[in-house]
C-alpha cells in the first residue's frame, strides 16, 4: 500500500511539472508569428522569385479631422499575420504569396508601421507640424543642415498609416471604414541615403497611373534581396499550380535555388484553397 501511494504521488508531481511547462510555453508565446507575408497575383510572385522584390511608389493618404496629407512612398509592404489569419487579407491582395523570416526582415531594416487614429490630436498635430517645417525649408532652400533635418523628420511620414479609413481598391467594392490595423503592416522603405530613389514624392507627382508607372521605371533597379534560406512559405492558388511553381524555381538564375533548397521549399508550398479549408 505504501508503494502504491508513493507511485500516485510521483505521478501527481509529474503532471504538475508538465502543467507548469505548458504554462511557461503559453506565457512566452507571442501573438505575432516569426514570418512576414507578401501577397500578390501569380505573375508578381514569379517575378519576385526570379528577380527579388522591386521597390514601387505607393499612394499614402494620412487623414486627420482637420488635415489630410497625401504623398507617394517608395516601399515593399508585408503583413505580420499567422497562417490562420491570412485568408481575408489574401482576398484583397492576391491568392499568391511568399513568407519570409523576421530575422531576414530585421537584417534588411523593415519596420512596423505606426497606426494612428483620425480622431487623435496627434494626427492633426503631426500633419500640421510637418507641413510647417516643409514651408520653412522652402524659404531657406540653401540651408543644407535644415534640409537634412527636414528629411529625417519627414521620414516619419513614410511609416504612418491610419488605423481606420476608407479603402478604395481597384476591382473591389469601396469599404468606408476599413481597419488597416488588421493587416499589421511592416514596410521596407529605402534609406534616405540611397540616392537612386526619391525619399517620397508629392501627391501631384503620383496622381495618375501613368505618373506612377514612370516613377517606378526610374527605380526598377532598386531591389529588396532575399536568399532561399530566408523563405518560410510559398503560396499558390491551387494544387494544380504547385508543379508549375517548382518548375519556375528550377529555372531561376538570379537566386541560387540549390537542390537542397528546392527540396526544403517543396515541403513549404501551400495553396490558398488549403489555407481556407484546413488552417
């Protein structure tokens, strides 16, 4: 009887230790994954795999209650979402994607955007303050130190997004109150020291599709590079496209997809259909 009682005590201690370990794991688990996703259409994904990411100018509108600021920002955008959360995001941006490690993102200088509320005094204060600095710089065009200070201050604009604002995306029905914060966006924006690309452009320089195309042509050689080992997932729309994706990887010249890298990536190919039904 003594031995049986001792055995029960040992079992209880073991269960307690297991429970403590599980709690420690849960406490240490982040709400965010260790991956950043970029979603797009099929041609864009194959171009990314062939030539890495191209920088392009995106129209950004920062809306306050009293002020609005619109600029064009050179960037590549990603989302900080788990696989179980990406379905609705893919429906707006494309059923194809690539997931890269956050370790790669940190090496390359990506940063989460700062989400701000239209109704916060911070937003109007930021817009009016930076507009004031801009006006001051125009009066003192030959003051290099002021220009440099202005560029550093204005850099904040390149990482700002409204928490909630209208979404008017081509090919989709307009959403008056779209919560951009749900995307948990990270951006790559070229350094201010990179003279190949303008830090930002005014809204008048990027109003039309042709203007945007012309600007992007000027920066087509500015790339955000990655290596096969930086890729965690590749996503295509359906199962019948997996073979085509693998064939493309084999033919890629600019990125060294070795046999070992290809074998690893084959096990990390997912489909949009699979994500919708199984994850």
